[in-house]
C-alpha cells in the first residue's frame, strides 16, 4: 500500500461532495489498523472541524472493526476464558483501553484470595473468602443508588477503576476471579439480576450446591431464593427453567450485550447501539447451550 494513496484518501475527507467523502471513508476503513498512525498524524495537523470529525470517525470505525474481529476469534476458539471476552466488550466502547492493566488487576485479586484458600475448606468457606476480598478489602459495590441506564456500569474496566458496577459487571468480575481460582462457579442464564451457581464437583450433570448473588456482596442463596430473583425479572413461569440453567462464557457476554443494546436504544445513542448490535451478531453464533443448574 502506497503512503501517497492513504494521504490522498485522507485529503478527500475535506471534500464538499458527500459521495466522494463516503467513498474515501469506506476505502480508508478497508485498509485496517496499519493506517491509524497516518490518520492520527493528519488529525494533529488538521484545524477544521468537519475533516477532524471525519478523521475521528474513520479511526473509530477501524478500531471497532479490529475489536469485533478479536471478539469473533475469541468465540471461534471456544471462549474458554471470560476475561478476554469481557475486555473486548469494554474496548468496543472504550477503544483506547489496554488488556494488561485489566488482567493485572484481576491477578492481584486472585492472589489475595488464593493465599487464603486450602483444600480443606468447604465450598461456602471458599465463597466467604472471595466475598471478604472483593467486597471488604477491594470494596467493590453495587449501583443500587444509581439507575441501570448508565452503560459504564456494565463494563469490567470501569468496575475495576470505580469499584462500582451493576449486577452484570459484578457477576463478570466474580466469574473471572473464579476461573483463575479453578472453582466450579458458573453464571445462570439471566439477563439482568445475574446469579451464579456453585456446581457440585462430584456430579457431571451440572447440579448446584448453592447459588451466589454478587450484586449483594456474594450472598449465598438457595434455589427458592433464586426463584424470587427470577420473579423480580418479570419472567413468565413457563420460561423460568431456562434462567435456572448455567450458561457458557459466550452466552454470558451475549446477555450483557443485549442488555447494553437496550440501554443505548433507550437513551437514543444509536451509533453505540449499532456497535453493540454487531457484537450480538457475533456472540449469537452457535452459542453454547445451557446446562441444568
């Protein structure tokens, strides 16, 4: 690819003909992330509002395409670890975040929990240690005092920085930590008030010992209490069996993406809703079926 070609296309972003501008934008987006340094250089050298906005649009489109491709690769390789997928969902909305600080923050939490665990602890005792570290030491908390219409409350990077998140973000954090600890904790297939299941390791049929509610500081729940949470989601009785089933990492992120799209549609943030819709399309592809909890 010639540098002159990229420079010429960038210059066309200042054209008064919208059709020419549209063609230039499409061709620049097709070049991929290798031209981002050229676009950023042009942005610093530009002082007119309209071409500046167009350059920013192209950079944003390229970054979104790269992130969606990474999400697609995560799905295609089995979505074995939740954290990379959660990172890609956050990066879709925060294009400049890096994976390493997020992974390091999760690793610090993991080490603080791991040092207190031993093979003789019961499942409830292990969960109690996780809760002590997450909610007492690190002081993660729910957004009970804030509306769920803030999309930041869904995202893992925002949760790690602000210490506040909604049920989706807190359950995502809990699952990421549980995965590193190799504990049999899985998310239930719920759209909003997400409950986790501590699976019985002595059976391979997905039965649960008890349930965990990260939104309320990891409170342990019985099945009847979980059914109350399901009812709070206004789910019909005929569909409730689905929400008492554990789901894959891919399905967990699909539920997150669908909730985010609802928020962006409700708040009329249509460009962001479009990005999340693209993620939903990827995550909907052959999502792993749930198991009975």
